C-alpha cells in the first residue's frame, strides 16, 4: 500500500505538469480536446494523491518505522486517531495533505464547471495544475519526501509531540489548509479573466462562494488554533503574535478585505485593479504562510540553512507568481479602469474603501513584525525579538477603528449619504455605546482601551439589531407579511447581506472578549493540602479553591509519570465541583508538560495551572509531606465569547454561502454599461 | 516483479485516462453556453436589484427623499435601456428565461414603466407605485401598490 502511494506521487508530477501545458495550449489554440484532457489530468492527479495519502496513513497505522516520517511522528503507543492524523502532523506529510486538498478543490471546481463558464476553464485548469505541479516538485525534490526510508527499520518511533496530541490541534491544521487551498480557485479564475480578457465582474460572481468558503475555513482554522493554545499551552492566553499564528492571519486579513471590496465592484463597477491585486495578494500569502510554517524558517534562520532547497523553491515560485500576476494586471490596466467614481465621501463605497485600507494596514504591520526578526537574524546573526507589545500597540487602535466601521458600514447608503440621515441612523447606537462606556466608568473602571471597545461593540451591535428590525418592518409593510415571515424572507432574499451582518455579530463578540482580557486576574500561591486560595472575579463572584493533594500514576501507557493536583472549588460559598491540573512526563518528550484545569461559564473561565510541585520526587512517591505545590489561578473574563462568536460567524457564513436559486447575490453580475446608459451613471 | 507490473499498470491506466479525449477527438466547449447570462441580462439584473436596494435604503431611512428620487430616476433609465437590450438580444437568439421568479418581477417593473403614471406637471412616465415624479419631483396620486405613507420612516 505504502509503495503504491510513493509510486502515485511520482506519477502525479508528470501528469500534473503535462496537464498544465495542455490546458494553456488548449486555451490559446481553442482546441477543446486538449482542454478536456487537461481536465482529466486534474481528476487523475487527485486520485493519485488519494493513493499517496492512503499510503502514508497505512504506514502510520501499520507502524512502519522504516519510514523517516513515520519514525519521527509516531510510536507504537500512539492512539490510532493520532496515527491517522499523522498525515498532517509534520512538515512532509502536511505538504502531501496540502496537495491532496488542492486536488480535491480543483476537482470540484473543474467538475462543477464542466458544462458552464467554459470560456474561463482552460486557464483555470492551467493555473490549478501549475500550483499543483509546484507542490509536487517541492515534495519530490526538496528533500521532504514523506516516503523517504531509513537505512534500517527502527523498532519503535520517536512519538508525537504531546502538545500536538489534542483534539483542537488535530482539526486546526486541516481547517486552515482547507482555507488556503480553496482560495486557489478564485485566484485561478482571476488569472483566467486576465488571460482571456473577460474582465467584467463575472469571475467575481462565479467565485464568490469559493471565496466565502475559503474565508469560512480560514476563520475557523484560526479560532481552532486559539482554542488549542488556550487549552494546551498553559499560560491562559490564546494569541501570542508568534510567527505561525501571524502566518495564518495574513491571508485572512486580505481575504476579508477582498470579500468587502468585491461588493463595490459588483454594484458600482469600481476597484477592479484593486480586487485583482487583493485576490493575488491573498493567494500569495496562503503560499507564503505555508512556506513560513513548513520550511523550518520560523524556528530560526539556522534551521532554514539546513534545508535551503525547499526555501529557495518556495521563494522562487513566490517571486515568479508575483511577477506574472502583477504583469498581467499591468497589461490589462486599461480594461480594468473604473466605471464610476466615488460620488461622496459619505457613502458606503468610501466606508468599504476605508475598511480595505485598514485591513491592508494591519496586514503590513503584522507582516513587518513577523519578518523583521528573521531578516534581523539573517543580517546580524542575533535573534531580535518583536514581542506582542509591538503588535498590540499597532493593531489595537486600528482594530478599534475597524470595529467602529463594522457599525458604520451597514447604515450608510450606497452612492451618497447625507449628514441628516447619518444623524438619524446613528443617534440611538451612539447613545447606547456612550451609555455602556458611562456605566463602566461609573463602576470605577479606568481601562480606557477596553471601555472604548465595549462602547464600540455596543454601538455596532445596536446598528445591526436596528438594521434587522427596520428591514423586517419595511418588508412586513411592503409585502404585508407577518413579522416572522418577513424576517425569514428578508434574510432569504439577500443572504449575503444578512448573513454578513450575522457574521458581524460574531466579530463584535470576539472583539468584546479581546477587550475583556484587560480585566484578567492572576494569583500565584504555594499551598499545602487543605489550604485554600480565594479569588474575586470581575463579575463579582468569589472563588475559593482548596488544595486536596496530588495523585500520581507511574509508567502509564505512554507516560513515565503523571501528577494530578486536585482542588475543590467553591463559588460564592457554594460547592462547585473540583478542578484538576497536571504535570505529565511523556516517554517520548524530554520535558514535563502541564495540563491546565478549566472551568468555563458563559461569562468567565476559572483557569488553574499547576505551576510547580515543590518536591516532585516525594509527590510521586505519594509522600504526604511532599505535597506542597504552587498554583497559578486565573480568572479569564468572557473568553468563552470567542468560541461562541466563532459559532455565530459560522452560522452567518453558512447563510451567506448556502446556495439558493434566485437569491440576490447570484444575480449581481455587473457588466460593462450598455451603450447609451453611460451618462446616466456618470 | 509484482511491483514493476503494478507500476506499469497504474501509470498506463492514468495515461490512457488523461489522453482519451485527444485520442478519441472529444472536444470540450470553450465558449458561453446558452443557458448562461448574457451581458445584457446580467446588466438588467444588476439595475433591477440596485432599484430594489434603493427602495430598501429609502424605506429604512438611509436615503433622503431628494437622493432617492435622483437615484431612482437614474436607475429606472438604466433598467429600461437594459430591458430593451435584452429584448433585442432575445429577438435574435430566442433564448429561454432562466429564472421565472425574477422574470415575473421584471415583467412587473416593465409593466410599471409602460403603464406607469404620467406626471401631471411635467409629463414624465413614472414606474408604477412611484410616490413622486422621478423627473420633476411632483407628488403623484397614491397608488395601491405603494402601500403606506410614512415617507422615510
């Protein structure tokens, strides 16, 4: 099975390369047989990658430690679940997995368009197979072949990093990769539009759902990663601006900007070059993110030097792709001229434009902060740290402006809004926002950044609620429908708009949760069994935690030892169960790892870390005198809102993505104005 | 031996599968299919939807009366031009309407434009249900389709 997989990978490369050539040739010459052949190459490559992936999984499940990759990321004791997910546990397998997902989406894109949008398909197929060829070249020639064999078979593997043995870590990378790879489809359509000269907004309309799908996976992938960091890394935070996190955030930022700016092109025929630029930039950032996280560059420039081949292949490909895309846009710049101009500064167009500038601003700040240490290390040999302070200082104020814009956008009219209208629409939301700030200030809070964020959240939420209410009322009045029916029809008839507003509600929740981190509490205390620590939460609850003692297990399945400290929890004097936190020593990992104890409520998390067992030897020997331990007890307000917000975003995104015949966005195929109507638009 | 045979089988299977269309002379279409939107149709939809948006913005108080009238006048002209372009195209190709629901709406708008009210002051032909004349702004007699009278609630 595994041999077959390796073979499949080798067959896939020439098929993919040949298919790409056929597709371009077919597109240029108009020969439909070449195009059809190229499309079959897409299906064939996907089938071969399924074989290759199955080969890797078979090697994991069958404990074939003669493979370097299996030996490094598995051992006999590992759960079958983690053996299967070994496919994407490390660099080599995850590159195959990337190609597999790209093959899947390419197949879906080609198959669903086998009878429509034919004028785009030759070059779409060509671009998809080109990207595929690149990944296959990396896999086979950059010393990262997952089928590489060791000189002799090992008796057992080196095991999977215990921090990766977590549910969220298992689904986080695939979700992100789904987002990365799905975005290749809109990019392929954009390039095809440039090559064929079909530069009206059709390519945008055709790829709208692909873009949303990609965005949906990226968003969830990022949130899953936060969840993993929160549960597994044991410092009570969820985002540390480390390069791996930043790498996934960068394409998300530009994809979000793109989702918004395409609406201006569809409805107003503006920003065509900008949109081409954004779709290209986003796709390049997905490749760049894969490069950053999977080339070893992040750990250090020195590990970069260990395998320069993969880095040079990636950087070369990025350079070539950027140059070609930019040249194509430049070549078509005349045809991409805007059909309209912004009529008024007070309009939804300009609000969207501002939104885009902000997203790009954050993108460049994050990119700079991520690359600066690497460049610095490359030049000076010393690691220059750019800590969270830099990112927070730059991005918090920008993020707050963005949050405000989420509120402004929906209320401001297309083309032109007047000051009087804005006053009327913004009066209530502004009052609500100000009231929220006032209440917190009156309660004695002086965390101004957080207060302003709460105020902006309240403002934005009010705008959205009023918007739903007014829309429902207007529809009920015009169509004479009951409130519920009017509401459902309102959402159903313009899924993108109202789904988008629901996404905004989730975004507001997440921003609120970020701001609430300012009210985080932290107590560190060393306790003997029977002693307690008391913490008062910002929501006025008193938690008393009484240390019961450590229970230990030696030589469990895959651990040398496991020390579990148990605490009895009382909330406001009432018993509220127990919470436990652990230190574990895995057989396959050099240092002990900490498992935190989390007790979640809708408003706050009680988060307990076993910071230190004072006399570990005695504790492990169950010596009653050696149970002294140091605990870090945190109250993390509103952390749960990030996960709930994520669910609301999922709901809104699904409403916007869900296909529905005749729904509004389907019809928004903006094309060039027919002759004779130009003056009416201008 | 089995491995060599397997490789040859797999590789040749793939090659035959991929090259089949070229060998057999099967061609994929490379131009627009009949049931797809033409540019004129797409344009028609966009203007009609923009009209709907303008109505909605006005109803929910985002547009002033004056801007509403101006935008509506522009868009109505665009819509009529687009409708005529589609008509001309359809006359040539005889294509079938892809979306009955939208077609019904379009028919309603067209009927409105054709059978709309003539402004008593300037003689401009207004879409049915208009509250004000799109050309001069004079108030038109209230029609049944217009519904309530809370202008810009």
